């Protein structure tokens, strides 16, 4: 018959420091109470000695006792787990992963050296663990706990990687994930326009995952100036390398992802080298570290922004902390170490375990010393972020256990709608309830976990500054609430912020200063997108926003202002009646037309005198009328072009000048034929009488009219906007429509002028009585010279001056014809009337 008991003996136990209280259901805890460790020889040539943990941290010891306080408070509360007593077993991880793993496995397996069959029944040694505070430790421990579905609720492990439920199915936390911390940091950075940021992170999971998340977020609007890794095991050479990077970087804003113990050597070196003028942004792991926010470090780190887990007052905690009672002969060796550290004494019981003869004279502890007489971080509950997270974590487990105990048979969540037994609760059953926990603390804060086991993301934004007494304080100046309305997650009290700069104002941290409107960004080759040159927009293009990536062309009728930040309506240019040049040209045209009419009146009035009659009075009248029209047609070239005046200006110009040249040509032919008719036996004049002269003028004019009509039918001139020559101006002009039509019009005028000039030149030596050929020759010489010089001047003149040149050519040629042909005759008619007789004219002829 087999024995009733199956014995199992543990080969050896780990020598760990902790706190313990027995209960019906046990909760485990892991804390980083000691921050210095003597590492044993790990060469494995002999059995390794134990890890010696030293330099106890008072503030972290407060965290451990907060868990004990929460459990005792729950045990006193009749509404939560009645008739069930919670107990705890807490261990110090000495900030070493190796020790943390020892603590975790000890919590899972228990402390009993001999196990019996009955030990395999009932609840496990612990049903859940509060801790570990370090992300790298939590990653390693959670991989083990996940195999047993044993819940682990961390109060300080923030690595975003721990949100992966496939890898860490039993991990929960009451502190927000680094993914939310990074979002808070990035919103703070974007709020102040810091687009050029340096990053320093520890060489562990916490730092590296944070950097990865930060890069993804900051690259959406800014750039990273540098990334430096901070060794977990302090190495001065590496720290000096980081310092050198900080000194030479143009980034004025630096984000540091680190635990306070890892940040301490860097902070010390920066302070010693007096590196100031930097805006530091602290991760939650060191943002509220009072050991770093000191008077000594304030010169370099004053004004530091920090992301901090929200603090909360825990009523009764301080009283509980003051009631601590060490028991040097029990397993509560952490309390003993705390007491000896606090009062700088030793318990006799502990000294008996060592060779006291080798120790100098020591002060003995009585256990009745007054804790309240010492001002240490242990009794300071004002900075209670971590303690509050521990408090919430314990209550989350208690509420989950309470729901489990309140389950009604037949309505349970497990197989066949069964319930779990509170007296035989298993970790996986507890984890089921923990996932759906949702309750409100006495402070009104809701506690719940999302699908990834993450807490609701809400942070305090803190700022290192001096209080009214000149002491360094870590002041809350804002809040980041992920659950707030989009765009309003970050709230800051700007008036409460201290800026540690000479100007006392917000610093600037950019690789390149913003490009003002009117310019665009041009990225520097081989450098981040935040490093760029500002290039002024070209003429006709603008940018209206700061840091515009490109310039935009103005609409066709607009042009950029000198600052290149606004499109202005282009200046419209045409030769108007309001400007000086237009007035002068219009006055000249009216004067020329009036003068032509005046000469016509003189000629009509003196039409029976020999001078008028001798020069073919009818042709002279018609020539004067056509000259008057030539002067008046120039008025069609002044003023804003329209469909009507574009048609009239070229028709009037072409027809009036052909009429004018036709009359001169006929006059020239008449002069030549009249001279030939005076020769004996010559009767040529009867073939070129008045009717033929009229017909010739009409035919020449009708040919030009046909050219104009054909031109107007096929491609008529029309008003147009010319921006080819002056981009900032719209030149309103008449587009000729058909170059061929315009060429025929000018060519026909030129042909008649050339023929007239040749005939007049050949007839220049006729007798004085018929010397009109000389005047015609001179007039046509002026006419041709004006229009030949008009061509290059017309081509080279910009804008409205092109029209002015054309008008000038019309007026100059018209005045030339009027003066050369009619001035000598008017001189005789008006000033020398005694010479305006047939006798005088015949006498002069007879002399010849």
C-alpha cells in the first residue's frame, strides 16, 4: 500500500529580502527597494554567492508599504471580500533582473521546503503579483507568468511592447503605456513648435521601445537631431560621448528616456560641465525624482518638463507609514534594514549573526525610535504617483476577487456556466475577472483596463522650478488626457511654467528657421527635412503660409507683390486720354485736323485765285479732307481698346492714308501731264480730265477698302491682353488678327507712296509755275522717312509706347504732307497776296 503522502523536498531557496503577512489568499509584490548591488562571482567555477543588496531607497520602501496598507485597508472593509483575509509576500529586486527572476519564481513556487500531497490542493502560493516596476524585468517575468496565466499588475513598467497580448497574456498595468507617454511628449513638443529634437535613451527595452515610438510620432511634423544610447551600467567614456553630442548639436530640446538611477550619472556630468541652455523633457521614470531635482542640478536642469503619472492622495497612508514596527528576528528583514538605515543603528540580533569583534563600536537600535522625527522621502506622500498606482493595482485585484466570490452558480463565466471557488481560486480564473474590472476610486478616478491590459492614459505635466521659499519643487503645470476631445488632450497653465533661459521665454529649437510667406522651403541635400534653405518665390509666384513647400503661380490676370505673399491685380496699361502722353498726342491730332480744315477754308475762300486754281483746287480740297481724317484716325488708337475701336483704327488709318496718297499721286500725274500739254501738238489732258482724276482716286481707295473688308471678314482685329513683355502688367492692345491682312494694308500704302515719290522726283525740274512736284517730292520724302523709321521703333517699344509710336508716325507723316504741300501756297495766299495773280504766275513762266 502506497504512502498517503508524497514528499518533495526543495533543493535550495533563494536568499531574498522582503516583507510577509499571512492570509487566506496571498498577493505577491516585487519592488526596487535597493539601488546598489554587490554582484557575486559568476564564473561558475564554484557555487555563486548571494546577491547583496545595499543602499535602501526610502521612497521605494514607501511603495512596498503602500501595498501592505492597501491590503490591510481592504481586510477592514466589510464590503470587499467579507470573511476572506488577504495576505502578501513582497520581495526586493535590487534593480537586477537576476534577482527579480529569483523573486518571481519564489513567489510562484512558495517558500515551503517540504511539499506534501495536500499542498497541491487549494490556492497557489500567490494568485497575482504587483510589480515589477522595470519594463525589462516585467518582460522577462511576464514570459514565465504567462505560461501559468498568473496575473501581473505593474505599477511602473511602461514599455509599449508589453501591450502585446500574444506575448504577455497575463500582464496588466495601472500606469499608462509609453505609447501614450510618447504621444503626450510629442503634443507638448508640437505645441511649442520644437521641430528639432535630440533623444537620449537607455540601452534597455524601456528606452529602445520608447525611442522607436517617439521617432514614428515626431517624424509626422519634426525631425530628430541625434539619438544617443545611455548605458545601463554606467560607463564614463560613453557618457562623455553623449555629452559631446549634446554640446555640438543645434537642438535645444532634448528628450531623455531613462530610469532615475541610470539618468543620475548623465545629470551629474552635465552639471559638472555646466551645460546650460537646453530644455529637457523627462520621461515618467525620472520626471519626479527628487534626488535629481536638486539645487546643485538646477542650473542645468531647471525648467525641465516631465511626463508624470498622476498623483493621488491616499487617506491614512502617512499614519500607517509612521506605525511601522521592525521585527529583526522575522522574515521582515526589509523593515529591519529600513530601520537601521533610517536611524543609523544596528539591532543586536543582526550583529549576533556576524563577527561583532571585527566591527567598530556601533549604535544599537531599540525599535522604539520615532519615525516622524526624521524628514525623509519615506514619509513624504506628496509625490505619490507610484504609490497611488500600487494602491489602484491592489484594489483592482481585490475587486476582481470580490466579483469572483459574488458569482452565482449557473450564471458563471466558466464551463457549464460554473463559478470559481474563492477558497480554491486559480490565477487564470482571477485573470478573467481582472480583464473586465471597472470601478471608481475614492478620488473619483475610474480604474479599468483596455483590451491590451493598459490603464486609462492620463498624465500630469510637471515643471522643475523654485517655490516661493526658493526651494526646488516639481510643480504640476498641465494635464494630458487621452480620453479628452481630439485636439484638447493637452492642457497647460502657461503662467505657471518656468523657463530656465536668459530671456525667460519659450526657447526655439529648429534646424532652420521657418520660411516666411513669400518663400518656399528647399531641402538641404543629405540632411533631414527640417534642415532647409528659404528660397524667395520667383516673380509671378507666391506663398501665403509659413514653411510653404512650394510657391504657387498667380492667376493669369494677377502678379505677385514685391514680398511674394499676395497676388495683386496686374497693372492694366494702355494709352489713355488721362495721361500726359495721351493728352499731348490727342491734342496734336485735333490740332492737325483743325489746321487741315483751316487750310481747307482758306483754299475754299480763295478758290478763284490763281494759286488755288493752278494747283487743281478739287484735288487740293479732297487732299485736305483726307489729311484731316488722317489726323483724326489717330484718336482711335488712344483709350482702352474695344472691339469697335480696334476695327475703326485700322480701317480709318488704311483708307484715309490711301485716299491722301491717291490724291497726291493724281496731283503729281496732273502736274506732269499739264506740263506735257503745254508743248505744241500735245493734247494729253483731255485723256486725264477731272472725271478721270476722280475715278483714279476712287479706284485706288476702293482697292484699299476691299483689302480692309477681306481682312475684317477673315480675321478681324480684336482687343487682347498682352503679358509677354511685362509680366507685372497687362497691356491692353488690339491684336491685328491677320498678319497677312495688315501686311497688305501697309504694303498697298507703301506701294502708292513709292510710285508717287518716283513720279514727283522725276518731275522736280519742271518750270516754277508748276513747281508743286518739288513740294510733293519733299513731302513724300518725309512720309517715307517717317514710316521707315517707324518699323524699328514700333518693334522695340514696349507696351503703350508701341501705340504711341504708331500715333506719332501718323501725326508726323500727316504734318509733313500738310506743311510741305500747303505751307508755301498759304504763305502766298495769306502773306503775299500781291503774288497771287495770273500776271505774276505767267510772268514767271515767261522768264523761264
